[in-house]
């Protein structure tokens, strides 16, 4: 199982579950590389939130010593 997301709706609980359930792959797309452009595209600046979610997901993988999901 794999899926693609823009990462804005990922919660800590969901990310823990994704690792626990051994989801194979998650593609997290970023709409922009800067907060200003992100705001223009999405109407609000969520870039920091998405980046934090990615880091949290990677931390969960490390903590649980899991190779999955591939991000």
C-alpha cells in the first residue's frame, strides 16, 4: 500500500499508525520551496507545518527502527 499526500493533514497519531501498519511508501509533495510562494499557491503558509510533519514521520521511523514507509 502506498499513497501520495500534500502532508497538511498528517497528525502525529496518523504518522504513528502509518509506521505501525508498515505502509510501504508515502509520497509527500511540497507545493513550493518558500513560504511566500506556498502562501500564494495554497492561500496560507503551511510549509513549516508540512516540513515538521516530514521530520516527525522520519523520527517515528527511527524510533521504531522501521524501514517503512519509504518517504
